[in-house]
C-alpha cells in the first residue's frame, strides 16, 4: 500500500496520480451527491471501504481532500464517492454545486485500511455502526459482503437527522428487501418528522450493547465490527466494544475528522512552544525544515515546497507515513498506524511535532 506513495524520481508522480472523468452525478439528499467516474485505463483497482484523495486548485493553491468510495468493485461497474456539504467547505460545496458529467478531477490512487477480505466460505456476522456520511465506506463493504459471502450476514445501525437526510435510503431498502434473511438495517433518527415509527433520538450505548450482545451470543458466526461516523458515535461504539472485551483485531474504525489535531495546534500557540529544525529525507536527499509550534512536520515541509506525500492531514490515513531515524516527536493522532508500525518507528508527518532538536525522518 505504502509503495504507492514512494517518490524515487519526480516523473514517478504519474504512477500515483490519475485523472477521473465524472460519468454521473446523483443527488442522494439535499446536501449530498454521489459522483460516479468513468473507468480509467487500466481499470481502477480498489478495496471496498478505501478512499480517493482528490486534488484541486483554489485561489492558486493546491488542496487535497479524501472521500471514501461508496461503491463495491464486485458489484458496481463504475467507482463512486459520496460527498456531503460542510459549512464553508471548499471541496464539498464545489463538488455539490459545480461538478457535472464530463469534468475530469485529479486524484491519488485509492488507499486506506478500513476494509476486509472476502471469501465465499466465510460465515461472518458484520455489525456496522454508521452516522451521517459515515455510511459511505460502509456501503461498499456491505454490498461486497452480500455478493461474496452467501453464508454471512450484516446488521447496520445507521444514524441520521431525519428521513430526508438518509443517504442511500432507497438502495438500503432494496438491499434489505432482497436480502431479508441476511441484512437488517436499523435507522435511528435524531430529529424525525411526524409520522416516523422507528427509533428516535441519538444512538445510545444501550442500543449498541444490545446488538453486540445479540451477535456475540450466536456462536455459529464469526463476528466483526465496523464503525464510521462522527466522533461521538465512534466513541460510544468503541466504549461498548471495549467494555465487552471484544478483541481489537475484530474492530474496524474509520473517522473522517479528528478534532484533536486542531485542538493541539491551538494549545501549542497558547503555551508558546519552540521552533525546531527537523531533517526530512525525501528522495534520498536531506532537507532542513523549520517547524514552528503551530505547525506539523508535513505543513512545514510543504511551506518549503518539499514534495512530501499526504492526503487526509488528520492522522487518519497513512499517505504521509515516515520513519523516525532519531529524536522524539509527538503524534496528536495515530489512528492510521498499527501497533506494529509504531513499534518500528513509523510516524505520520501530518500530525507530528518535534519534541527534540535532533529529529530526523525519512519518507519511504
């Protein structure tokens, strides 16, 4: 996976970038669209649950944003991403309002670890918890499971504001009807309109615990858990799984945003930290980078025009992964790294701040 982002020579960038032509724009909700892309040549290879990092220019500056693929390579002929508007969002508003079929958008190759392997002999019960646009990667995994594993089943707890805001509402209803013995979709609406007969209010630990306990009680299935959504939903679900002593190997998490990164930047400025020099080894060459208290190693490198790889800038993916050769750093968020990678000295440059004056990082 990480080899996609090695940069031996500048011309190798063509191997990690591609242009995707928009084939169709589908309005899912008043503030969410799905963009389906023509298949590039060669066909785009991806795993269900992975994401694309789109590259666009705004006011003369290159910007990148990551969006999960909502499609399944086993079911859907064309890859697609779903994008929900964010107040003040450069990308989300542009993609919702100004992108039409025929437009080409630059992207990095798919990446991400929020996925799973499939086998026709698997007998699994996948319990999924999603909130809002967190349904996007879940949808690809859900469809892939149903088509590839006839002995497996899925339970989805999906939190939305109201019925109008349920992304993939019709598609989920059709799948639940078609696979009534293998797919259960439980909608939870926080602000439903009159006439809603389902669960109302915010999702509770009690509801999550009930579904997890029910799944764990059935010993005929292997159980796995997938969680994607706002931090509140993520934390509630992981708290329950931890309380029930579910092994980490059976838990898959994907977060679209970490507030810890912004909180740490504000704290660093307020406390008056030190600017430190960091050595970044890129393409075999050593570069000296000045990292201020309100900056990360990645941000400082980009400010000095180093062509460092990156994607989410929130410590949730691994595009900016480097290996620490010396010194100490503080990672504000490390969800993108496995325990093994951390023990081997890998860090995520987008959320790393130097703690000593001898920090040296190599981008592999």
